[in-house]
C-alpha cells in the first residue's frame, strides 16, 4: 500500500495525483503517458520490474516529495494555463532538440560509420520519422486544438458567443492527438531498442555521448509532455466543453 496505491491503480492516477512520482516511473521504464490507463501490476510486468519494488520506490519518492517541491501539480491549473505551459516549455524544447539531435547523429555517423553504421542508420531512420511526425503534431496543437481549448474556457469564464469547432466536438482532434502520441511513443521505444537502452559502445566519442544523453533527455521530456496532455489537459478540455450549451 503506497498512498492508497495498489497493483490495481491505473498508472496515470499515480502520476496525476502525485507528480513527484513521475521520475521514479520514468527511471523504471513504466509507461505513464500513452499507456497511463494500465493497472500498475501490468505496467510493472511489461517493464520487467516487480510491483512490490515499484510500490516501495513510490513510497520513497512520496517521502522525499514532501520535503522538496520538484514536481509541479497541474491538476488545479486551468486548461489555458496548462496549454500555455506545455507550449512554452515542452513544445519549445522539442523544436530546439530535434534538429540538434539530428545534427549530432549526422556527425556521429560520419565518425563511427565504419563500425556502427548499421545501428546508426536505423537510429537515423527513427529519429527522422519522429522529427517529421512531432513537428506536424505540434503545429496541429498550436494552430487548432490549443486555441480551441482556450476559446471554450474563455467562453465558460466570460460568456460571449459559443465557440464553434469546425471538426465537431473537441474529442475528435483529441482522439487524433492521442493516436499520434501512441505513434511517437512507439518510435521512442524503437530508439531505446536500437541503442540498447542508450548503452554507449566502448569506442564512443564525446559526440556519441552527447547524442545518447540528448536522446535520453528528449525521451523523458516527451513522456512528461504526453502525460500532461493525455492525462490532465485533454480530460479537462472535454469536461469544459461538456459544460458549453449546444
Ligand atoms: Fe504537445
Ligand atoms: Fe501532443
């Protein structure tokens, strides 16, 4: 028993109610974003760790979390505040990091092609696919979904004309965004598999190291980003829309 958590608790409920547990789940390889609805026992099994170990580590994180304020709780924020935060931090991060990582990978491939060319080319294929998908995905959120979320919330708070969504209900673009999150999650898992969990070869140079460090950091950031959208922002937007008259 950890803060009322059991093996049956959905992973997203753990990280939504106690954001300080996110780093533990990330470190243990437990999917809390795309697969957030999965019960902890099943998610732990999938990650190859025992549920008892996970519960014990969550306990320690909760203890430490009480004395530090490292993880922000977004459940009380408005949908607009959260959408603004996601754009300012996670979207900016991806737009900066993806081109930087592609550049580091090109450089690594030039230096290590003879010995690690096959692996690095597979990595290049996946990273390029991720960049293309994510850049388009961020644009859709920034140009269509997030403005609509801000509009319906502004309507709810101040009245005025009821916002029109040309693609029907907000659940439609949200469903599409969640589908794209699953695809991005799959590419991240592939990148992890290709790099053997970011294990550097013995002859790796500093560029190789910077590439793997950057990929690991991007994976963690994208997991947090998807978690904030799937588990907090999107349910909030659906709830706000349900209160607008039709
Ligand atoms: Fe996003
Ligand atoms: Fe997204």
